[in-house]
């Protein structure tokens, strides 16, 4: 007899295996898949099964659980305790100020007022707020609001004074301060190098509050069918203490997700918390500290900023300003040294690159490390890869460098990239998924949440349709088909995580991680993909999310 914890019946199973087989019934035991059958196959073996629970899916579609390979769970969690300054709620600077006032009146003390998500290009004024705008809310309380890209922010005069940042300050390496025509600070801070000089003075919630916020954030992820999530920068917001906060959330079961951690380079470098660790040692520590719920993903670096923030490093000038080409955060020698060190210590290296000049710089650093110390199956990766040229992608393929594409960018910023930042030609080939697919590169899609909302089905819709916010198709010849898009957030994600033997498809021996959908993505019109609903999310054979039925 064969023991079964849960038997999922009457399902439309998309296995997403090498043959894209379909099935009707799946059996799980002790967190793993032990059977995948069609109705006819099941008839042959059902007598030998001893089943504890039967779940009738009533024709709903079962797919492997989604794997989002680049997002910021902790950052998204912290946003839940801050002021929403996004364009969905704020059409003008005055509306942002009004929402900041409401938040300030609720707290009514001298604490910081922190906001997130403003987008200067969607505001009626078509500019960044300034310190003087924020001063209208308060000159006694520090105010700090983050741009939607998280590569810029604005601080009021009180916050600047508290941080001892005045007109005489020099721009830091890898960032700069906004100034008016008289050289006076506007309060706009470009890139973390400048932002952190102010934000480091902001108090953080208690550990208990942060864990509670992570719990709320994780529930949002589960509701989108995500079973594995990669936090793309441990130490990026709160520094080294982020490690303990993540571990506590996992230990307390506040976060049920399988986690992968990209650890910021400064924590791995001289003076950093993990400076003496090899990749193997750090991975072992993460597994031990998380009770087996998390693993090391990589060492994380940044080599440019945001294209819509005009800090992405381009080879040719910005369409809107021929004097601007963006900024490389590190010199080539510095980047090469970091990459070589991490590579030699066994780390997979992950580097943020939006502009093609930054992407070229990252490729050069990876090539040097690989040539100096050949290593099979390194799976070094580049993040976002917005404007990679055909030549860049070919070099990435040659050196087995993986790509994680920020596909949601096409919808949220595609129109403005075409009109303002990149111009028509470069905008059309943003996120060149079809090229990557045809080259046989390892690639995935991601949300970069909270930069865009967490939703694998939306990312899949964006990859298949490439429709912009204004309803235009941007890059017709870079579309991929539905199966390819589904794989880019399941089995390709598992491959990027070195987990292809245990996750990413519905096959015997793999983890019982599933998303249950109310419709079949391969059967609906491509433009309806983002209307599909996640009904259940299952991790390790346990239901961790179930959609509540709407009462009639």
C-alpha cells in the first residue's frame, strides 16, 4: 500500500515538465509529490493508495507554485506602515502633501513621516517634490518620501538639518544631491549613496512590529500563488539587522514562504558581518538559522540606478537630454575586484543593471572573474536587464550569465520610456525576452515589488502581450508565448535557484508546491491572463492560502 497525505482530484494539471504533459490527479506525501496521473492511469493504481485527505479541485487548474526571483519582501512590508504617495492615489504634489498631513495628524508627535511610491513623471506638475513642498506639511518633523524606483527620495528641511546635510556637502560616490540654479539643495536625493546619508537617522519599527509587517506582506505574496521568493538585498534598507528580522519571521512561522536571500555586498566585504564567510558557510548558516526554510541566493551588487530617475547608465544619451548618460556606481576596477572576490569565495554574484552601459560593465566583470578562475555552473546573474543589446545578450549566453528581467516595466513605464527617456528604438526592445529565449539563455521574470505590485500572473500577461499603461504594444517581436512565460516564473526560476531537481514542475519527487487557478492560462485569450485568479496556494503539501468565497 502507498501512503498519501493529500490526493488532488478533478484537476487540470499543467506539469510544465520537459514535455508539457497534462494530468488530472496529483498525490502528495510528507511534502513531496508521489504521483501524477491522468484519469486512466489513476484507475490502474488507485486500489493501492491509502489517502488521508481528498481535495476535489472541480476542474480548476493546478500549476507549480510561482517563483519570484527578485523582489523586496522586507521593503514591501515596511511600506505598509508608511504613507502611500503613489500615482494611483496622488495625481499632484498637493495630494501627496494632503496625505502626508493626514498621516502626521494621526501620529501627532515628533516622529518621522515617511512615504513611498511617488512618480514625478505622473504628477500634474511633472517634477519631483522639493524640500520646500514638504516643509508645507511640517518644518518641525522630519519628512522623507521615496520615489517609485527606490533610487531617489525627497527630504524636508528638518530631515536635512537632522542629518547635517547642507548646501556645502559634496556629492557622494555613486549618487548626488539635487540643487537649484543657485547651487542650493532642493531636497531631492539621487541613489542610496545620497539617500542613506539622511535616511540612516530615521528610526525603525521594533523587531516585533517588523515581523508583524512581514507576516502581512507574506500573505499578499501567498495570495498571488508565490511559493518561493528571493529578497533582492538583505541589508539594503535596515542594514545587518535585516538578517535577524527575516530569520525571526521564518522561525515564528510568520513567513510561510520558501525564501532565498541576496546578501548586500557590504555585509560580505571587509568589516561586514559575513566578511569571513564562504558561500557554503553562509548558506549553511542561513539554513540552520531559518530551520531549513531559507537558503543563500547570492552576493548582491549595484552598478547603476533607474532609467526613469535618469541614473541608469546608458551607452548613448537619454532621449530627453543629450547631456545625460547616467552614472556607473562603481569604477570598473572596483566592480571587478568585488566580483572576483565573491566568485573566488564560491558566491553566485547578482548585479543590478538597467542601462546597457551598466550591463556591459557587469558582463566585463563577470567575464574577468570566470576567465581568471573558471567555474562550471556559476549561474551569475544580471538583474532587470532593461536595455541589453543583442551583443550583450550574446555575451551573456557565451559565459552562461543568467538574466532576471523586470518585465512589468513595459506596462508601467513603457510609454514614458518611448517618449521621454529612451526614445522609440530603444524602448521597443526593452526586456528582450524573445531574443533571450531564442538564444537559450537561462532567464526569469520578476516584479521588483514594491516597485510594481507583486503578481506573477501580471508579469506573465506583460511578457505575452507587452501592452503599456496607455494600451500600446511595445516590442511586438519580443513577445513570448504563454507556456514560455509560465516556465519563466516556475521551472526557470527553480533553475536560477539551483533547485530544478526539487521544484519548478509537477513531477514525482519534487516539492508539493502548487498554485491553484480559477482558469487555464493556456485556454484563455492572452489579454485575459491577468484576470485569472489564484484560488489556493500550497507549500510543502500544506494549504497556506485559500481565497475566501464572496458572500452573495
